[in-house]
């Protein structure tokens, strides 16, 4: 039963990844896929919060300390990305341009989507879901999930390989920290922090 579950999870992950990377022009399919991924991600996140709340006096404090530590560890990664983006990358990917435009058009709604909903949605699919069938192959897990995550964010760009490095850096770190801690709240929190800083800088500019 457990092996069957892993196989099913693997097949779903591959099919959805292909759909994302190839940008299949089928809005009904995209809507269904997004709903499934979002539901799984939010559901898992809420489930984790529920179990942490059972022993909230101890576990919540411990979890909060761990997350703050993880965020501090991520700051040098953000600085590395800023240096690469400032000195070696010209312009932005089409995905980033679209996100920025939507954010400026609807700042409150898209701030919530980018900072809160997006990280839960993406980490549920890109980090937690594939770990089900790649738990014992961590290096492969980090490589594959990072490439799919980064590829999905730049696949609409005319020169995706040019912009993919910035997404790869973050994705590799998210996958590495999740495989190390096996706690989905870690990559979700880091991802939220990353997007929060990005939103702040977007409004500053």
C-alpha cells in the first residue's frame, strides 16, 4: 500500500511538472491542477499547524526558534542572489514582470497571495509532495525539485536559462533545508520571508 502511494504520488508529480514546464494552453486543466496543488499544500500546512498546537506551550516555541534560525541562515543566500542580480543579470523574467504588474495593480490582494498563499502552495507541491517518493535519494530530490521549481518560473521567458540561476539558488536551499529538517514549515517560512522582502523592494522601487 505504501509503495503504491509512492508510485501514484510520483506519477501525479511528473504529470503536473510537465504541464507546468510546457505551459499547456488549457485553462480548465490548469485550473484543476492549481486547485489540487493548492488544496494539498494548504491542507498539509494546516495539518502541521494542528499537530503543533496540541503541545503548543513547548512545540510552538521550539518551532518558532527553529524558523527564526532558518531565516537568519537564509539571509546570506539572499545577499548572494542580490549580488548576482545586480552585477550579472540584466532585466527580469517574464514571470517576474507579470507578478510585479499584478502586485502594483492590486497591492493588498497580491501581497497576500505572494507572501502567504504562494509559499504554502509551492512548498506543498515542490518540496513536500516529491519527498514522499524520493526520501531515500536526497541529492536526486534536491536536483530534480529545484530544476522543476526554477524551470516553472522561467519557462515563459524568451531566454529561460539566463534567468533560471536566481530561482535555482533559492530552490536548492529550500529543498536542502526541507530534506535536512523534514519540516515543511521551514521552507514555507523561508519562502514567505523571501517573498516579503521582494514585495517590500518592489514598492520601494
